[in-house]
C-alpha cells in the first residue's frame, strides 16, 4: 500500500458523503486496481427482519470499486453491476476487496468480494467500468 495513494483516496472519496458519513464506510487499503474498504455494522444498517440490508452490502461494494478503479485519477464510472448474495452476515463488520480482472483502454472489469470479519462469504459483485477519458 502506498501511503500517498491511501491519503489521496481518503481525501477524494471523503467527499462521497453518503458512503462515508451516512453509511460509515472506511477506506483501509488502496493500490492501483485494488481497494479494501470496511464498514462497522450498526442497527441502522439492518432491515425489518434484523438482517443487514442488501443495499448496504451493495453500497460497500460499489464504493470499493470506485476507490479501486480511480486510485490514480478520477476517470472511471460504473456502467454495469451484478451482485450475488451468498450468505447472511454473521459478524459485526463487513469487508470489501475489489480486484481488477481486466483493464482495457475504455473498459475495465472488477470483482468485489464481501465478507464479514469471521470470514463468511457474504456477496460477490462484478462491476464493469468505463474510462471517461
């Protein structure tokens, strides 16, 4: 991890107030084409059945993709996302890791894995990004 990339990502994506302030997502690690973000689960993240809301899980994945795909400069936006929910969250913290599996001149493809701190596989997200430059 580059301290400079991490600092820049935190400054840049700190302006994403929904993800950082409302949802409470933290950027833990960042490198080119990679990011790791975490979220401490609170009661406001739960649905009427007491489970973590699917939208919270997707927001974490989408934010992690944004950080990873824009680690060097802001130029990539998501054009397609697909999420598969695998298991209910068992722990109290969600962890997202985004890895680039294909990076082209105009498009990129990322896989984002969501787990909890107990190692439970919660969801997998595939995101296609478009480079606006």
